[in-house]
C-alpha cells in the first residue's frame, strides 16, 4: 500500500514537472497558444508530448515489477489524456524492454533520447545508474524506480520511492522522537553508522557520525 501511494505521488509530481519542462523546451521551434514550446518529445503541430519508458518487459524482473509499474504509468497518462491532456496536449509513450540489462538500457536510451521529453519510468538501480550521466548531459529528467541512496541527490532524477538510507534515518527519527527511546551512551553521544545499502549486510559503512542523542 505504501509503495502504491509513493508511486502515485511520484506520478502526480511528474505531471507537474511535465508542465514546467514542456514550457522550457527548446525555443527554436514554434510555440502553442498555451505557451508550450516545441522541442524533443514536444510536437506543437499535433499537440503531443512523448515520454519514454525503459523497463524490463521480459526476464525474471518483468512480471513482479517491470510490467506492473509500466502499466501504472500507462493507466495514469491515459486518464490524463481522457481528461483533455496537459494543456490540451496528449501524452504518448515510447516503451522499450530493457531486460534489466544496463548495457541494453544504454542502447535504448540512445535510441529514444531525442524523441522524448523525459524518461517517465526507468526501472532498476544498475540500469538507471547506466544512463544517469548521459541523461544529465542531455538535461533529461528521469523518473527512477530505484531505492538507491547513491541516486538520491542526482539533479535529473526523481525517485519513485524513499531511498534505503532515508528509510533508516526516518526509522531513527521515529524511535527517538516518537517512541522516546534514547540511543545515547554514558557521555551523551552516540555514533551512528549508515551503510550505503542498509539492506545489504555486507555493505561497507560510508556514513558515520557522532551526535548528542541523535
């Protein structure tokens, strides 16, 4: 339920971002009466905005995650289109099967990056990592279906869910400030160590600090 709520919150955020991005598209093209400018993925003549989906539609990740998430994006934007679109522009989707393969993800991104306004669904940590630098160079916004803490502060990434590290930080905050549990030692200080990937017991700790009572 929490994942579903996070997903729909993220997609609603993307709709708002789309309005901003479409208004900031390349000024080299014409402009619609509503102020949306032509550019990659924005066709003012036919009043369409094209988005990309790079998700595994085959392989072991497809059925449990890849297909349902992509279907959610499809259903959401169909609803937007049924209600008149975004400022009268209909949203089209270009969908590619990444097979959860980073090398293939790079190839697919290179195929479509000049045809889309943004990547509305990039599923997976290794696959999203594979294209993040290219997307940044292209000023291409990516909706990343990944919980990697390392991607949380990437300028052109909007994460669908809360990264692992922030989940742990939120847990500490709840324990200390809501449950009233003290994590101090005798001196009043507590060293806290958050690994880059808390779900991985073998992950090295890279985020350590000491603080009074957290």
